[in-house]
């Protein structure tokens, strides 16, 4: 009599069994579509659309039909569209909510986490809303869509004991070598502190150092260099970048604006272009009424057009411009912008 197949092989003993795994992945996002001056849209006979947002590997947008199916309809329409070309069904859970200008009063909401199937034949989901309810928010209407896409990849063959390749360690080892002083051949004196480094590393990152150490006019005997007009902490950050191509770790609050401004100046001085752009990015994301004046001055003096534009955009808000003016810094901003940016000038005089 034949034995059970599993028992016959002793639960896999003596066989090389394949091990597979799979995972159900969900990805979600909330998108707010703000509609201003809703009454002006009535009677236009067309729809307005939100910007495109990506969830679960697919592109989506919200479409709002103020007139509904017809101009005489008593209900407006809100649709969620999948813009990607679908070759298979996409499972998603979603809610669509209409909020008033305060973002608190719900004018309409779908049942929580309604599951819908988006397919090649049907790439949208819509809801009706009474036009009378929209009259309560003539200035600002917010259409909020909470979307969760359920992705089910096929099983993948994968051995249980994966060989994990560790991340690169070269930059960390180079930085430790510098701090340990192994093989260093140049010393910098900055604000009373000494920093040892390797000329080949400095030259590889900075054309200024390259010319200083290996150019036609290089002084072969120069192994102790004094660096004026720079704080030791800034030079330490400069060396860290040269050896690791990254900024040193910071605390939870991030880098302060003054540090990034000084580091940008140092990066410009030694033509470390990537570091300069990194400083620009950090500064552009931390502009406020306390820092905009000094940041704008640094951007103007060191040809940072993107950072300068960010400062100008920040000051284009009349309320912000007035606050900066009261802080006795706006006069310097205006002096920096004499050649253009009428938008800021107009904002400051309101």
C-alpha cells in the first residue's frame, strides 16, 4: 500500500526543498484639493482637476464637476481617477471628504475605508454632493481623499539565509584615518587649532587645493598652512565633507542657519560645488524672519541664485515683509534687491 507522500520522504529529509515567500504591501496617502471661489465655477459646464499625486506606484488625481451632469443638476460630482494605464485590477480603500474653509466641518464623507476595484475598464470612483451644502463655503472648499493601495506582488523564490552585503565603509575609514593622523602630510592652523590631512584627498575634491599642492606654482615645502577668517568648527565640517562626501551628523534640531551660512562661504572659497549646493538646500528650507536678511546677503555675495530666489519668495508675503521691516533688517534686504524683485519691494511698502 502506498504511503503518504510527506511521510515517505520523512518531511523533506534528503530533499533540497525550495523556500519561497511573498508579502502583501499597502501604501497610503492623503491628498487635499483646495477649491477657491466655488460660486464662480458654477455654470462653466466643465470640471477642474487637482495636481497629480502618486500612491502605490500609480498616478491619481481628483476631478470636481461643479455643475454635475448638467447645469440644471442639483448635485455636484467628485471623482478620483487613476491616470496610469492599468493592465490588471488595482484594489484600493478610500474615503472622500468635503471640508469647509476651516477644514473642520464635513460637508460630505464616504463610508470609512470603502474598498474599490480600479480596472482597465473602470479607472474612476465618484460621489455626489448636494450643491446646497457647498453654499456654506463660498471662498474655500477642500476635497480630501485618503487613498490606500493594496499591492500583492507574486511569490518570490528566496533562500532563508540571505547573504547580506554590508554598506560601503570607505568614507568612514578615510575619515578615521585623518583623525588618527595616519599618513597625513599637511597641517592647517585654524583659529588656534591644528588639523592634519592628506594632500591627495584635498586635491581630489577641491581644485583650489589641487592648484595649491600640485599646480605649477605649488610650494613643495608648504606643510603647515594658516587659514584666516574661518572658525575651527567650520573647517572641521569642511574636512569631513572632503573625506566622506557628506555633512557630519547633527542633533534633532538640525543645523542652525549661521553654521550653514559660514559653511557655504567656505565651500565657495574652496570651490566645493556639491557642498555649496547642500548648504543652499539646507538654508532654503529653514528661512524665517530671523534668518532671511543674513541668508539673502550670503546668497547675493556668493552667486547662489536658487537660495536668493527662495528668500525673495519668502519676502513676497506682505505680512512677512512687514515683520522683517520691524526687525530692522528689511532695509538691508531692499538694498540687496535694488536691481530687481519688484514683488518684494511692493510687499514691503504695503
